[in-house]
């Protein structure tokens, strides 16, 4: 007759099927993981694995965010530090572009654009006249 598996075994095997990874996470050796699978483990070990698997952030504005398996997640997307930094840089760049657009639509911005367009339009004639005078 097969031995009945413990609650710890079922929880650990569902979340961390690899004995080595489980041993590293819990700070024990593989033999201890195997012993806890057969004989049971302290409740705190099982709770720790459950918290490691998914810990919701209960704070205003953080709906849908959680820490799962060592990563920050929102819904099903994993957010790494690089993702957060890139999102911040993109938000700053968007803010700069919006400010620039706002300045362009102001009266002084429209005057600057008009001057640049007029200079571009008359620039070939000015260059031609300067060259003509030199010859």
C-alpha cells in the first residue's frame, strides 16, 4: 500500500515541484524536504510557500498587484525593475512631448514656427543672391 502524502507535499509539489528549489527557498537541504514530504512539516513552512506563491498588496491604488514567486505582478504580467524604470522614462518623455506641443500651440510657439517656415522658404533665394554678389 502506498504511503499517504502529506499536506506539505501537495502544497509544495503544486507550487515548487523541484526539491532543490524548495530546499533553497526554505533554507534546508534536499533530504529535509523529502523528510517533510513524508512525515509533514511545521505549518509555518507550508504557509511560507503559500505566501511566496502569491501575496496580494492590500493598499489603495494597488488593486490587482501581488508578489508571486519573487516577482511583482499585475494581473498576469511580471514587472521587473527594468520594466518599471522604462515605464517611468517613457512617462517622463511623454510629459516632455506634451509640454513641447503645448508650447508650440501657444502664440509664441506659433510665431517661432512661422519664422522658421518663412526662413526655409526664402533661404534658397538669399543664398543665390549672396553667391551672385560674390561673382
